[in-house]
C-alpha cells in the first residue's frame, strides 16, 4: 500500500503528495518524521545512497540503503540504514535491527546518540511500503538505547516514523565525511578501505572545530572525530598536525581498534570553503596509529561537509595559546585540541622570586587558560616543572589551568577542567624565547581532569604528554 500523509515542519504543514506512478501523477516531496519519547520531529532528507554488499551474509549478496536527515529547526539528526533484498527470497518487506538488517541512530546534535543495532538491547523495525525508479516509501518504529561508557540505557520509544526519500541524492544540509585508508577498516563483517559517514555533532570549542561523526557500517558504536584548530573565526586555509592544529580519531567498537593522528603524525586539512556556518574541506596524510594494525598507513581522498551548530565568529588576536592532550574519552582515549587568544602577559618581582603570568580566553570568554611561572632569577629560556608546593625552589611552574564549557558526559556531565600534576611525569613548560614584550613556550607532561573538589577526584590526561604553544 502506497503512503499519502502529512508532515509537520515546525509550525508549518507540508503535504506529502502521492508518488509519481502511472495513473497517479504529481510531485513527490521527500522528508521524514517520527516521535521520540512522545516528542515530534520532522525534517529533510540530506543524503541517500545504495551500496551492494557482497559479504555481509556469506554467499548471499544484498543491497543496503543509507539515509541521513536533519530536523527543520537544525536541532537533531537522523541516520538509518537497512537491507533491501533481505535473504532468504520471499522474506517480508520488514527489516529489523534485532536480525542485523537495520541500524538506526538519532541525536539532538550532542555527544549522546540514541541507537539501535544488533545486540544493542533495543530494536527498531522498518517496513518498506513501496519504491519506484526514483523514490522509496517506508515507515518505522521501535526502541532506542542511549549508549555511552556507563553502558546502555534502553527504553526510548520511537513511534509514527515515516520516510520518503529519493535514491542516491540529497536535498538538505551538508553532512558527509569520507576517506580512503591504506589499511582496510574492519567494518563489521565487511572490511573496506573506504570510510563514509555523517556528523552528529559539529561545534567550535576553544578555537577548535570539533566534528564528531558515525562511520556507516554494521558493527555498531563506531565513532569518528576530526579536529581543526581554526581560531575564533573559521576561514579557508591549510592546517597541519605537525603544528598541533589537526587531529583525527576513528574507533571501531567491534574490534576494539583505535587509530589516532595527532601532532606525532602527519595529517593536512584544507578548509576549502566557508559559507555562513557550513564548512567544506579535504584531508590526507599518514597515520601514526595507536592500537591498530598497519602503523603509518596513508589516509587519502578525505573530504567533509558540515554545518556548525551555534557558530559565532570571534576576533583572533596576534598572540595565541594552545595545546593538545589525550583524555580518557568516549569512545576511547581520544585526542583533544584547545586554543584561544592571549589576553595578558605580566612580568613581576616580589623581592624573592620573579614571576611570569600568561592569561588567555576563547569561546567569547567562556574558556579560560592560565600559566604562572616563577624563579629566583629573572625568567629566562629553560624548563619549569610543577612542584605542588607553596614554597617552590629553582624554576617552577606554579600554576597552569584550563577550563572549558566542553561537556564530558561520560563523567557525570562535568565540563572540562584541567590542572597540573607533580608526579609522575610532572606538568612542564619550556620557555623557547622571551623578551620584554614577547614570550614563547611549550607545554609538556601530564595534566589532571577534575571530577570533584580535590586532586584525588580527578584522572590524568593520558598519552604521557600535552603539546602546546602560545
């Protein structure tokens, strides 16, 4: 039975006309709608494509349909993928995540995803109502789970789900990622050198474009992150990981594999165009690889297109601060990049020790950065270590801190709050050059993420180093 129904787009209703079939002329309006936990959502279909899978089920090739969509208010994203042929022959037109025939992900442009996939403790089903040479009609319902490091929270209900989509097209927001790797990505039972997907979160945090995405596959829980330290204003340009300005992470849950390109690797991102809050770019390079087979694998033909939620350009100053760190993160230990403007540099002497104070801000003042060094002699080129004492000796890093509104939901929703540590591998600042009006240095060692009121409540930044510049 073919569908004819009404979509609700915010306060405006748009009629979805009957399909253009012989004897039933008229335009087809693509789109989707559903209610999640009783709240209604609807919007555009952004991207669709079809892929022929030869090894998803051994000896039984199948065709998979992939679809991403965005709500009309740009506040949430939807992704679903399902098999079309459904072995064995004669199967019904219903596909289910319980039988690994369908995957479904829904978000509200946040770190959290509501998902259903095989073994996810939730199940979605989709009924393919009809299709012709140009379009597909379907409806869907079921349950989703909120999934993070704390485990599964099931019981989120989807009702009244409906979809009208064109084959291999898109009419909504830019929201795609893709690249090719020298090493085949173990995408469930279908290893492939090609990675494609979509972004569920795109934000500018501490002068860094943070793009979190979901690679399309059949193993569930896979994640992708691309980082570019652009400054307070996102603008076209070429950015390099060697300068600490680029990071990439691809986590494969089914094989517990994680590979990261950070300042130790060689990755170049070229932001080719910025139109309003929509950003287009390409990337390529080599991957140093952590816990992943094929160290040094090449990354080729990378591209992305994404809309950055809540983007408000900020003025960039001539002097800046920045650093990168490995945090214990979801989905695994992940690389973060932070940066901003230096707002003040002060040299002082209290009769006993000489001091250097550096203050910085980003995110329109919502993220703060502070460094204080001291020495019994005038501040000069050299190394300064955190000693965690009220009366430091020699060259000392008295204080370094970073606080950001970036939320760490896997730690009870706390915001990012980094502080120095003295042992082991203490936080260190190396002064490269200094004059009456200029200082340049590098941050090294480890820092702590506060999760409570004292140092014992925190965890250490992972990876053994923080690399920074100002």
